[in-house]
C-alpha cells in the first residue's frame, strides 16, 4: 500500500496488488476518515479491498462532502464535543451522508449527542480494527446492493394491521404513487416526487392520498419501512444498524424512534421478544 501525503489530506487507494490508483479512475466514492494526525495512523491498516480511503484533518472535514464520500469515519479522540460540531456541519452540507462517530469518550451523553446530530453508528475506542473493517464492508455492501435492487418486495400481509389496501378501488394516481413508494423504500422519498408520479399538485395529491389510505403519504412511507424492518428482524437476517440504512433512514437514532412509535418498542426489544429473552437497550 502506498500513500500520497499532502498538507491537507492523504489519499490511500487500495488494489489487490497494492498499486496506487488515480482518484479520477475510480467510480465509487471514497471512505473518508476525519481525524487529527495522532488518531489517523491506525486507519492505514484497514486494508479495504478495492476501496479508496481519504484521510482529512478536522479543518478539512468538508472534503468528505466535496469528494462525495460513501461513508465517513469521524474520529474525534477524547473531544466528543468538537466531534459533534463537525458531525452537524457535515450533515448540514449533506444530510444523507452516513457517518460513524468514533471516540474515546464512551459516555451515554456522548452517544446520545452523536445520534441526535445524525450519526449512523457510535464506536468507542479502543476498537478491534478487524471488526471495524467488517462493519464497513457490510455497510458498503448493503448500501450498494440496495441501490441496485431498490426493494422489489411484496409488502401485503393479511396477518398484519395495515392502512387501507392498495386495491383497485383506488384512483390510478394513488396506485402509481404507492407503487413508486414500494420500489424506492431504501431511497430518499420526497413528497414532490410522489405528487409527480400521481400527476397532481402536492396539495391535491395529499388530500386524495389521505382519503384513500387513511394516512398522509410520508406516514405511509414510514409505515411500510417499519413493517419491512419487522420482517427482517423476524428472520434475523440483518443487524439494527444495517436495517436503518436499508430502510432509507438518515441515521440509526431516527430509525429507532420511528420503530418505537409504530411498533411500541425498540428494534432490539422487538427482536428479543421473538426469542422470549429479556430486552436490551439499542445503542
């Protein structure tokens, strides 16, 4: 592995044979590490096959947005307060940017502030570098796979309470919007996009959608996402953190809050209830 080090950032680009690639030749966005010099050295041992690693200092954190990073590792050492400030700045510039918050401050207060600011995950140091590598690889694999498959799952289930069904009694405009929702559950869904699918103004679309489903379009989106998340938890084929990404939520904290609002408990508590074991807290 070779490193090209400048005053502002380090580009570490991996290939199986260890050659240095030009950033222009890679189609995938980089994994961006934001850390001061004393904290950054360990990430050179991640050895993420086929991935680029862009290392920035705190003052150059905006590079993560400009470089269209696929994932950010924000290592703030003991200074969790500063890390949260940088996290908010990054999310302000790009709300959908997934960020793993890494710190030596393992307090509940630090974790809560990080999740409130939009962190995807909270990792306390010291950590196992191989476990971090596995977590990153799983995250990127799920993210890229969800782009391709766009969730072509059937969501109807007679055993579950549901909003008014998407049957033929509904206007074609509403049915088109519902189909669009189901095909894009892992993506960011906006009201204007749904109204465009229906061929109506947002105002008239919302009124018609509520009339025929019993809930607003965006509540319907959240409902379907939580129902699908419950199925994955029942099958045990995903972790809570990866589900948050796969279900189209911006961060883990939002997913947990929405899940609790719709299901009456946290995702982990729901999963544990299926096994008949005591509840544990989601982090």
